[in-house]
C-alpha cells in the first residue's frame, strides 16, 4: 500500500472517528441532565454492549482475566477471559449485526449506482413475511406428500434433506421478492425518470401495510393479545451455533446467532468483489459519476441501474429472511414498524460505503443498541444509546465543515518554505 493510499484511508476514517468522539462528548450533557455520572454511564453502556460478563469499568474491556487453572481445553483457555457465565455480549450483538451488514450492503449497492434508494425497510419486511409463510407452508406440503403428520413422524433421512432444502427455499424466495420490489423503483427511474427517493418511501409504506394486514388476518396464528404468524417448522430453522455447529462453546450461550452472520460476511466479500473487481461493478460506479458520460463510453447505464436495484433488493430480502428463520421464527405485529432497514442506510452512510467500514460501524451500532437496552435496568435512561447515535450521524453529516478544518490544520502544521528555496525557484 502506497503512502498516498494510506493517508487517504486515514483521512476517510478520521471524520467518522471524530464524529463518534464528539457525539459521546455532547451526549454526556444529557446524561448530566438526567442526574447521572457520564463516566459511569458510558462504562456501563460499553460494558453491556461489548464487554465480558461482569464487566464494570473500561479496564475490564481491555484487560484479560486469568483463565481457570483446571480448564483442559487450550482453545477455551485462550478465549475464556472473553466470556463469563451465559456467554459473551458480542454473541448477542452479532444477531443485530447480521441485519445491519446486509441492509448497509443493500444501500451501498444502490448508492454506488447513483441512486438514493431507501427502500430497504419495505424490501426487508416483505422478505421476512415471505420466509415466514414458506417456513411452515413448504414443510406441511412435504409432510403431506410423504404421508406423515409432522417432523416427529418423518424419517431421519427426510428430515436431513428438509433441513438443507427448506431454508434455501425460504432464503431464495425472500431474495426474489425483495429484488422485485426494488426493481419497481428502478424501472420507474429508468423508464419514466421518477425520483427513486419518493418511490421507495411510498413502497416502504405500502409494504408495511401489506405485512400488517397479513399478520393480523390471513396469516394470523391465533387470536392472542399480540398478532403473529405461525411458528416456522423446525426444518426451516437456521439453527444457532450453540445448538448446532458449536454446541459446547460457552461464548454463544444465551444468543441466537447462527449461520446468518456467516452469510452476511460472505455477502460483504461478494459485494466488495462485485463493485471493485468486476466489469459490471465498474459500469455501475461509472453510472454514478455521470450517466450521460457512461452512455457515451458505451455503458448500458439503464441496465446497470436495474441490476443495482435488483441486487440491492435481494440483499434486503435476505436480511429479512435470516431474521425470521434464524432468530424470530415468526413475524410479530409491529415487526414491520421497527425500521430495521433504515438503520442499515445510516450504517452505509457513516461507513462511507466501505465494506470493511460497514462491518466495523455495524458492530459499533449494534453494541450501542445492546448496551442501551441494559441501561434501563439502572438509573440511566435507555434512550441514551439513541441520543449518541443521533449525534454521531449529525456530526458525520457535517463532513464539509470538518474537511475544511482538517485542511486548515494540515496547512498550519506544514513547515513553512524557506526564502532561499523560493529565490532559487525564481532564479
């Protein structure tokens, strides 16, 4: 890596880091207004979001505790300081990170094509309701064809095949629904030049009402106080690590994180390769710079826009499906109003549409949210996490102001040129 690229990376990272620090500083005023100690509040916030069980201070976040002397497992010996009874909070944070990464990737793909699409929320909830429906409908059809009542009466070989096939059907269908819903906005943009921001806002509202209707009426499982869909079949469940691949690792105890986080990381690598290592990705980024110039250069800009919207919608639909068949196992009334897709847009903006930045910022946001939830059990309001995130976004949006400040600081720190050098140049 050249020094020029390294300096560029550092400069790009400087503003988000400064925005985080400034957001924490300004938010401390609200902590003081709530008659709480800012240091203790932030210690609890970050310990509950990122620290080991029993974490009380910032020192506990960075100082490893000594492992148990009777621990015979060398792997457990090294990672034992990272967790306590009940698993590590980061394992719980990883549940939330999965959605943030996928929706942020969805926003990045759209932004890289010059499209300010914020339709991730609608695409996510439609993908979720699709996966929820197929998660119990497909197994029922398979059991009927096999002549058995349920999974308990099915043969072991049939259950094994269903564990592989049913989740894939749910994920693929959710991606197709999300892609189609996103394609609508792309088609209107390409053919009629309708502003994609307005269209995606309208489509989000329509999707929320569709899901609300389905959960409350045709797909409602029972008439309890809270409407919800039927629970997906066990064969459609993306089994968590603590029940499947890693049953004896205490790090994942108490969490529902599973292969969804692996899918999100694989998607991040794939999108990074697509955008910066393929011809199609180059055409898409070229369209962002200037659609007219791209057309003169022989790039089918309309096709690039539609392709970007399809990929963007598929990623959001995948996020919704993973949340349902990997975590929730049903859609509860109110899920569509959670605004999960909008958080991904914020992560993409704060990460400067960088793939590595999306993973880092997504983890940071998820940790803040997890820590803020646990703040309510003390004398600190849980809204502190939302206040911090809001200020971070506000200060991050002041990029031009901070850029000018960095430029002035760089010029001020630069050593002045000597008069002899100036005279030599003139001579």
